[in-house]
């Protein structure tokens, strides 16, 4: 357990999950928190990350920063999705090790699992068959991140834990149509379509000023606003969504994810996952050439033959419940009070047909979700409208 005085660096503390983790830590009495915006610290800049760790010397790190987006963004920016995420992960994890960070929590995604993995997906489904093509680069980056954590633990006796959340939604979600995930994108589209039908141009302009679409904000002409919204399937009382609506998805409220993350950070060690009570008792010695040796046998899985191969040490985080994209759209329609038509464009990709995760390991480690999808969608819509004020 980290002491209440421990300095904890939350990378991505302004994001959907990072901001919720920060808030959760504070509610538990952890106030020695460190955060940097992207403008203050570019995590893809190795030298800058090293200077940050030299100056701050955090006791623990939560790596919640990532380059993220939905199917459209993943398709358009494939190189960015793999390179940006790999750079961030390599820089933060390597500097955490170099600065003797006690505990590191790495946040990934359940898109790491094969497209046709058996459902619900257990942790050991990883790398058993091909990935979904539309998010392959992001998935590969996240697989590399969890393998970095696992490998550092096995080679150096570190205590780095990787958690793989299902689809997340909640306060501070990204509602920008060009790169948002399915739920916020769907919610904003339906809301704007309703405003068009109700001829509430002041509200439309407020929305567009808050989150411009391709540079078009509320100061643009009504014709230009209609044109750019139509490009994203938003018309007067009619919304077009990508795919068939048949894929099944699981959703987790971001504040639940934060609670699960902090629970793991404070209460779960690598030894709890692989089942070695004395795993973390690593002896740091000095080799013959005077270099500090962190490869002592007590901290190396490879030196414990009785355990066999150690892999899939990450933890799934979710609800274990699912609904179709069409059912999600119906729930949002009801929540927003939309009376128009929702049309699915089957010529567009669906993505993975099903992504339900097995959360038995997480439950065994002492945590279960609290917010169900119906309550969460209402909370998200309330937050979105409040953000426009």
C-alpha cells in the first residue's frame, strides 16, 4: 500500500480516465499528485520525459495518457496510432524503471484481443489469432505496453501492473466528431439532429463553438453548418451511423474504471497475479564490473522453473455485460428525447463483431462495477449539456 504522502504522477490527468483517477485518489486522501498537460510535457519526447522524472522523482506512476480515437480516426491515422503510443509508453516505462518508481499502473484497451476471440474474452486469449484490422495499430501498441510491464517485472522484479478496460465513457469524454468513440459521437449526432429539427440555432451555435467540426464553429453560416454536419450523418431529424448496428459492445463508466484502477494501484501487486508470495523481495546487488545488477534470481520469472511460462498478467476491467450498437442508439434516442430516424450505413465497417470481456480475475482481486449502462448514459448526457453552459 502506498503511503498517503506518496508522490503519484498521473500521465493524462486531464483525459477521460486520468481526470477520474486523479479525483478518486484525492477522495482517498492522496493529495501529493503530479500532472502535466501535453503542452507542458510531450510524452513522445524522450529527453523531456527524462527531465521530468529527474525533477519530480515520483513514487508511483499511472500511465493513462494515450493517442486514441474511434474507427474513423484509427483508419485515417494508422501510423500515428502505433508510433505516438509506442513512444509514450517506452519513454514513461523506461524512465519509471531508471528512477526506481515503486509502482506503475499501465492502462490499455480490450482491443488487444483477437477479432474472433472466444467470448467472453479471458486474459489468456491474447495473441491467439489475428486482430481486428480497423484498430490493429492501436492494439499492437497496447500489447507492447502490457508486455513491457510484464517483462520488466520478470527481468527486474519491478511492480508494474497493466489493466485493460473495455469501452469507456463518462465526464470529460471526447465529443469531437472527427475522432470520438462510439457513444459520445452517437450522442452528439442525435442531439444535434434534434436541435436542427427543433430549429434551435442558438443551441447549435453554442455546441459548435464549444467543439468545432472541421474548423466550422457557431459563427459560420447556417448553410456551412448544415453542410459539415451532413458530412457526419447529421440531418434534420435523421442520423446516419456507421455499420449494421449488430456488433455487441460492453461499456464501463469512467469513474468506475478510475475506482478499479486505484484499487489495483493500492491493493494489487504483481505477486498477487502470478501467485508468488515472495516475488517482490528482490535483492539488488552489484556485478563484478561494478554495475548495479537488478537481475537477481528472486526477481526473475525465468529463474523459477516450477512456474513455467509467465504471461497474460494483465487484468481485464469491465462489467461483463453487453448490448448491440443498435440497442445503444435506442437508449440514447430515449435519453435525448429524439423523435427522428436513426439509419445504419452497412457499407461502413462494423469493427469487431463482439467484445465482451471476462472479469473473473478482477472480481477475484476484490472489485466490481457500480454504474449500469442506463444510468451511465443519462449521466453522460447530463454532463454533456452542462459542458455547453
